[in-house]
C-alpha cells in the first residue's frame, strides 16, 4: 500500500528526486536522499557517487556517516531520512548502527528489482531486502505513488 506524504514531506521527497536526477546527469545511478531534523530542518543531503566504481558511495550511507559525526544519539533517533529509493542492505545496516530514525522512500527495492528485470538488467551482487528485515522495529513509510513515475523515468534512462 502506498504512503501518502504530507505537503512538507513531499517537498523533501521531491528534493530526493532532484538529487537522483543530478546523480544520473553525472553518470551515477539515480538515487538521492535528505536528512531532516525533528524540527524540519534539512541537515544533510547527497546523491549517489558511484561512477568511479566505489559502490559504497550511496547517499544513505553518507547520511549515516555524517549523522554519527555531527548529531547526538537523541537527535539521530528523532530525525527522518527521505530517499528516492528504499535503502539497500548496506545502507539499512548503516542507518541502524548509528541509530537514525524514520525512513520515507519513494520506490521500494522490490519495485526497482522488478523494473530492472523488465528492462533486461541483470540483478546486482547484493539481494534487495526490505529495510525492516535489516533493522527490525524501525518506522519505514513508502512507497510514494505520486513520485514513482519520475523515478521510473530516471531508472529507465539509467538502464538504457
């Protein structure tokens, strides 16, 4: 079932889509994420930076690193990560290890896996599994149907 974001959440999610487009324009995979404090302040944002071959340069992982270095445990727990795509297992683990709070994503890993299969792209080296299987008990909201078409277009271009 799709998640219906608030107007404020939609602003952050649209920024994630913009960051994903920036990533694609820079020859990276189209993913973008934004870390937002409990008071609604954007603290950190990033996009995929994997074009150089380092597949650990996901924005969600960078957010976890930044949060660990710059936020208290309480601030991390109260924060929300908005992201264009559901975290991969590596990023889910990083999120859980540093104690970040809620995640809101546009497209699920299952949806992306199905799209990649439809486009004839072989599966990646790591099995896509839901965030909650990596970090049980974490509040996760998504997918967001209103933005899936934009992400489908970006991933279709990326796979072409």
